[in-house]
C-alpha cells in the first residue's frame, strides 16, 4: 500500500509566503513608528513678529536710508496766505481842487520823489481869478491900514471924532479878514506859500499851478496825460513810502490761538523762493469773516531795498511756543494706515521692525513723536516701499 501525501498547489505556497512577508514588513513598520524621528538642525528660526529681514541683494538695491532719532527743541508753525500792500499810514493820494488843463507831467510811475517835488503843471482860470482876488484884497487891506493910521493921528489932534476913528478901524479889520480869506482860498487850491509871497512882490497873476508831492516816496499810480482836462477832486497820482509795507493775510478760525499782537513773524514772498523777510503783527481783526471763517491779519515788514512790491503774493509764517526736549522724526519716515501711524526701525543690518507710534504736532519736515521711539534708534526715511512689500508678503506666505 502506497503512502500518499496531500498535494498542495504551488500557487498557494507562494501566496502564503507573500502573506508572511507582508506581515513581517508591517510589523517592522509598526516598530519604526514607535522610534523617535530626528529633525534637521539647519531649519531657520522663526522671525519675531512685526519684523522683516531683507536678503543682502535686496537690501543693496532697495535704496534704504536711515537716520537716528534725536531729541531737541520743536517749534510748530503755521503758514497763512497773504498779499503785500502799501502802508496806508505812509500813502498819499494826490488830487486837485481845481478844474484845469494839464500842461506838463514831470514824473511817471516808479519815480522816487521828495516832498514838495513838482509832479505836474495845470493851467486853470480858477487859479487866476483867485490870485486876482488876493491882490485886490491885499490892496484894500493895505489902504484900510493907512486910512486907520491917518484917522488915529487926526483923532489925537482932535480933528476927527472917536466915531470916525472906530469906523476906520472897523473898515481895516474887514479888509484884513478879506485878505485872510483869499489867502486861505489860494492855499486850499494848492498854491504854496512861496507863490503867495511872489504875488506880494511882483503883483502879477499866474494861471498855472504846480501839483506837488505831499510826502517823500515812490509814484505807484499816475492818472493824467498832457492836454487832459482834470476835474476837481480827481485822483491823479498816488505816492507811497515803501520803506515798509503791509502784508495782509487771513487766518483760519482753528489757528487764531497762535496769533498775538506785536508777535514776530516771517514773510515769504512767492517771487523770492527760500528768502525770509522779518515782520511784526501790528493789527488783528476783532471779528471773523462769516463766509470764510477767517480772521484778518496785518503784518508790517521793513522793505528798505524795495523788494516787496504791492500786490505780490506772499505767506505769513507764525511760530508757536517751542517744546523743549521733544522726540522728533522726519515726516518722510512716518507711514500712515487709516488712523494709525508707524515707522520702520532698523534692528540690525538687514532686519527692520514695524513700530507703531503716537504722533504730536507736525511741520513740513519733522513731527513730534509722543510714544513709540527712543533716543538713538534708527528709522527708515527712504526705501519704505520695499519694506512694506516684504512685510505684507510675510503675512501672506507661510514661513519655511
């Protein structure tokens, strides 16, 4: 009897072996998970919050400029638009009180004149008639004086009565009053005292009257030509002493607190960029313009070289009381986002911190920093666009 073994197919053996191998690998895998995993020591540490680090090549091309924070005296100023005007206390409008024909004009706009200088010559019949009346009154006054003296001598000799003497005295007083009246009329018509004395000497009438400068200054307006007929009270010249001028501006209501009478200010004319003219506040309006909500301001500025000319555009710069030991930063370093402000502080060569700050008063160039910065820290004034871009990118992209 033959002993027979059961026949096992080869494929089954192979399958079982595969299961065994797979089980071995699986068990090995379980053992591997239980062992600790080693991490690489070359991974870069995470950057502190609100900081950004630039690569050397980016830092070199970013054009970043930094300045140290300083502490010192901070002066707030305000600029107000203004216009240069003549000093009305040193301004004269030359008019004529007669009607006449202009024979000569001796000066033009821009000429400097002294007081009493002849500006023009006007021919007027009114002047001739007034001079004739003066000569008549002078003759009558002289005759009345002689008659009174004769009557007084005769009265002393008891030739005439006291009544006759009083009558002669009254006639003399009337003649003297008429002379004073005609003299005053000539003065009102612009006839100078020298011309009146000439009448007394020469007894000849001249119908030409010179128009003279009432003050020393410069002709800034001329309103007559040769052959023109001028009327009474017509403004024919304006003479202005421009040794000092008025600079008139308007101050907004919110800045009225900075304005004080007799306060020293700076005048900056548009025609002279960068040049400063000193001035003093000599007038402050007591009321505000209801339409513009501004206050009128007047500054008197010396003008010995006549550089400031009437109707020039200018600005008045007024400084507030200085703040001592204030922390100051350039305006260009401050970044604004909504109602908050911040600066970039350089921590080392390529690392910068976004630092929030609390700001105070501000001028065109510097701003007072109330909180957020310390003396000696270096802040970025140029190249901030690159820093903002890198900082925003770091917020979006996860750290490696």
